[in-house]
C-alpha cells in the first residue's frame, strides 16, 4: 500500500481512515490510475476539501531539495509578486541553479512591456536575495511562453532532476500540466484548483532521460489576502482575465474603497491621477476622507463588499499603513488584492488592509 500514490496530488494512498489525507475506497484500488477521494471530488464535482500543510513540513521539503543536485524552478504569481515570494529560498537550495518564472502574465494589461517587466523581476529578485540564472514570464493558463520555458528548463537542467516550487495558488499545477501536455501531448495528471493549499505531497513526473520533474506542495504565505476571505469572495478578488487599469483623479483628502477589503487615503500632494490594478470585478468607491470611517462603519458588507454581511463577522479589522512617496512611479501593494501606482513623488498616503495582510511600497511594476 505504501507504494501507491494518488495521480492527482501525489499523496500516499490509504483505505482505512475516511476523511483523512489519501483516503480512497478499497474498491477504487483496482483501477489503473489511482486517485484519492479528495482529488476525485475536486475533479468530478469541483468541490474542494480543506487540507493544511504546516510551515514546518514545507521547510523540510525545501531542506530536502537543498540536498539534491537539481534545477529549481521557482514560480511566482506576477499579479501577487511579493505575496507569492518564498523568502529565503536561496539559502535552502544551496548551489542548485534557479530559474524564476512569473506566471499569470495574461492578467496584465496588453500594453505591458515584457522586457521591462522581466528586468523589473530580475532587479526585485536580486534585492530579495535571489540570484536566478534566468527570468521568464508565462501564462500557464493560456499557454503563452510555455514552449520557451520548456526549452529553457531543458537547457538549464543539464540532465538533472527539476524541482518546481512555489507558494499555493501561483498556478504551479497548471504550469506543470501545461508542460506535460506540451512535451508529451498527455492529459492532465495533476489536480488544479481555485483554493490555496490544495496541492499536497511531492509528485514525480518522469522525463525522457530517466530524470524527474518534481512538483512540490505549495507553502501557504499567511500574509496573502486569500487567507482572510471566504472561498466565494476569493473568486471575486482573483482576476480571471486582463486587468483594466482604473484611473482616478484624486484631490487631497479623498479616499478610495476597494469593496470592503481595503482602503486608500490620499492625504497630501496636490491633485493627481492614481491608477488602480485590481480584479475588474471589485468595485471601487470614492469618498471624502473625513467621511470614510463612517461610510465603512455603516456600509461594510453591503455597499462596500466583498466581504458580504455573513463574512464580515470573521473578517479582520483594517490596519492602517502610512507612506510618504519619495520616488517617482511607485506601487502601493495590497498583497493578493492588487496595487495602486502613483507617478510622481511627494504624495502622502495611507493604505488599509485586513490586519495580517501585508501592504508595501515598491518601484512600479508596469
Ligand atoms: P497551485 O496551487 O500553485 O498548484 O495553483 P493552481 O494551478 O491550482 O492554480 C491556482 C489558480 O490560478 C487557479 O484558479 C488557476 O486557474 C489560476 N491560474 C493558473 N495559471 C494561471 C494563468 O496563467 N493565468 C491566470 N489568469 N490564472 C491562472
């Protein structure tokens, strides 16, 4: 039994404990391809069961990878670059070469300059202590850049195994499925899902030279917005297609609400445009700063949603972060929700996000 693994998520199969990881009814063992009940439900009923991978297990996995001689492919979600970053990866992987892949490029406006963006990623990676051999931009969902990624992986791995790492929800499974399809014309063999934290255990895919491509479970980055909203709301805040930047000409002392999830106060700096990059399905509501507290108090969960009324009870209060922008073209990032770009320096602003969700300032991505 120990040798049986789910073809979906790679977990070891067991038939004794329904409801626990890897459970499969005994009758299903006769099938050629064995799939755990969790993956079965996800695949056939689009139904997700919650599972958790402790941070320690993930660190153990990274340590294990550090002891191999392999190529590491690190996937990040370009829409949530900072939130999907795995801090300290360089330290764990030792001397192994790293390829950094930015996924979900299809979400960025078509006018985005890809070369500039790749350079931006290289610079950010360096500042965050990672030295990738190369940086690529792909859309695993659409297939853009996958041929190039495959060629690059093949050239960089020099006959070694490949470990694919990334935090949950960056599209790691989608990427691997895409690679398998492109390379072998095969069908999906890994489960993909909407909800973070659903890819468990390592799964190996054989490469033609006897080496393996290994899918690792995703780490849960606790400061991502995804962990503070319901599954229903997660669908609303996760962009599915090209983001249409929304521009607001703001006067001093004006506030923008992004649903009821986040808030931006423009305090000082003269009249100026701000550009909002969020899922098109999130409503933006403009008001006067002096009225903002009262508006949130009265209308959160209704006019200002998501979160809806029922979810509001378990939703953290909004925490305030104040910034003075000292450089031109800066982004204020609400991890996992999106960002706001301000072109000229000198603005004084406050950004609010649910307590626990990180808010940060960075050189503008676009
Ligand atoms: P994993 O947890 O990293 O394995 O991520 P999944 O492959 O399950 O994908 C997480 C979510 O991101 C799913 O809702 C996917 O449909 C979505 N996704 C994956 N790749 C892309 C992409 O290239 N573009 C867009 N827009 N969404 C993607």
